[in-house]
């Protein structure tokens, strides 16, 4: 059987992170959503996504296919039902397709399908950007069981201060001298060839993915995920960092999500709580206005390739698009469009030729290539987001 993950109705609510990737490639917990599905299904997957992303994320279609809503995190019940799907059958959740069977080039009409309502209470659905950090604890726990079941952890070094050792798993090649790991409130997963430097204090739930590093004296509160090849320091509370991003210095980051190839300058701080303790509102790309989140704690949402300078301050509930460069004193706006350059004193358009020069250099430092396809995706985003910029 061929499995295809489709973006679904949540795609626009997950911007700016879905500007540069399908919903399936969002990271929540230890793994991306795609990686979770592939491990539980036992098959590779492809995606149905936006046209401008197809060259990088092509759909692979066979004669028989099962399409799965990528905003849903898999469970044993969901996978069992999906694997039993046959022709003209679909599974629905809250009046929306969770999964359905389709022949190649079939025009799907659910009025002609046998629809099964999903009734189990084990659904974790990523519908909004803030769900990525809000549901990260549950996702870490599920991934921890999935990745470590039946396996033995590498030994915990004697110099490490440990609480609840049974909930700590260390992969091969990880280095962690003289740090503190407290898994009392949730599991701690240390990925392959990662590093936790001396004096770091970590409370679970926590995931450090492969080749990532935590710098000396860092203070990290769960649920937090540090994606592959990221470098992290300072104080962090309930954050998800997708990968290849740096917060290498002191400063606070709380209840936030950073995409890939982001960099926070030294002593960057974000607020995650309003002074009046009121509900946080976030920029909504669909309505083009600020919308309620239902959250009291909500910090920074930063899209891929965005960066900020030394001593930058971000207000509660700030959304930054793709490839923005923020700097200067004072608090910038709570919504910073993609390809913006500036800060509190004003914004101008970040020219694509300059942005692409930076992206190329940054990616080469990690032995990755800024491809023609990457450039085309960012050019499309530049044009699509032009209406949000004022100059």
C-alpha cells in the first residue's frame, strides 16, 4: 500500500512554518509528523502540498493509495484502522477526513464513500502554531516510547546528576559531561552524536535530536525539543526548535517555536506572558488580523531563515515570517512579515538577493546546499507575502 500525507484544512493556521514545508514535516515531540507515520506504518510516505513546494516534496502515487491527514499524530488505533481501509472507504474525525482510500487519478467524492467515524480518545492534532509547543509534552512521551521500546540506552556518565534514570535514554555518540538531567516530570531523550556541555540543567520532558548541542550553563525546562544540528544556550521553557537553528547565548525563550536556519543574537529575550495576564492573540494569516489563542502563555513564532540581532526584545505573541532580519532597540511589531528588515524604528523590504546570499553562507557552514529549488520556494514566498509589507 502507498501512503500519502495531505496538508488538510490546518495548513494556513500553521503558517509561517508551512510556507516552506508540508504539514507532515513539522517537528513536534522528538520526530517530525512524517517520521512518526513512517515508523508506525512501516512504509515511506510522500505528500500532497502546495504547488510551489512540489519540486522539493513530490507526491508519489501508486494504483492503490491511502491518503492521511498530516495534522494528526499517529496512534496504534489510528494506524490499525488505516491499514484496514479498502476501496471507497474513509475515516472521518470531526466531519473532516482523517484518512481515505483512493485509486490513482480517482476523483474523490465522499458522498459515495462508506464513512467510518473515528471514536477513540487518543487523537493529538496539530491545528495551530501554538499546538506545536502546547502539545509537545504528549508528543515527546509518545515518541520516547516509540523510539526506545525494547532498546538499551547508552550508559549515563557517572559525572551526570540524574533523577528518574529509567526515563532517560542516550543514543550512541552523545557526549554529556557534568550536567543535570531531571526526568521526574517527563522523559529525556539524548540523540545520536549530540552534546550537553558542562553545567547545563535540564528538566524533562526534553528531546535533544541528533548532532544538536546544549551549551555550558544552559537552563532548560520541559516540554522542550531541540531539533537536529541546533545549538542552544541560556534559559528555555517549553519550546520547539525544528533544526539547524541557533540560540547560542544567554537570554530567555519561552512558549515559542523556531523554524529551521534561524539565529537569535546574544541576550535576545521574548515575553511569554502579558503584564495584565490577559489571553494572548497571534497574527492569523487567513483573516489578516490578530486572533485569540486561548492561552495565557505564548511567546515567539519565527519562520525559517529568520534572524535577530544582539539584545533584541520580542513582545508576547510575536509572529515573524520567513527570511526576516530583526534588530535594534525597543520592541518591534507583534507581526513581522516575511522578508522584512528592521525593528522598532521601522521596517523595509529585505531584498531577495541579499537574503539568498545569507542563506547560502549559513547552509554551507552546516555542509548543506542552498539549491535552485530552495531559491524558487523563497522567491514564491516573497511574492505571496508582498501585501503584508508596507514599502
